[in-house]
C-alpha cells in the first residue's frame, strides 16, 4: 500500500502536468486569436488605429512566449523542489 506522501506527491505531479497542458492550450488559443485578428485586418474587416504598434507587438510575441514558458518552468521547478524539502 502506498504511503500518503507518495500519493500526495503523485497527485501534485499530475496537477503540475495538467496545469502545464492547460497553459499550453491557452497559449495556442491566444496565437489563434492573434492570427484571426491579423487575417481580419488584412481583409479590411478591422482597422487598427496604429499599424506600427501592431507590427511591433507581432515581433515581440515570440520572445514574450519564450519568457512566459521559462517563467512557468522555473516556477514548476521551485514548487517541485519545495515539496522534496
């Protein structure tokens, strides 16, 4: 029979994995919404007030995603590290 500690650790790890999957899906949804917005703009359905700001945002998105993923990874490492202490 598993000890409570092993069950709790396994449950925590499953929760971390589910949260990571949820965050990945949220990121994918944001990307799709951004692409849809870009398509609408290209087709003339939507007019942006400042095209330069939109362009800068598009250029910065990949770096922002990488930074967010790195922060999530570090946060998960911290939470897993704290439970082993």
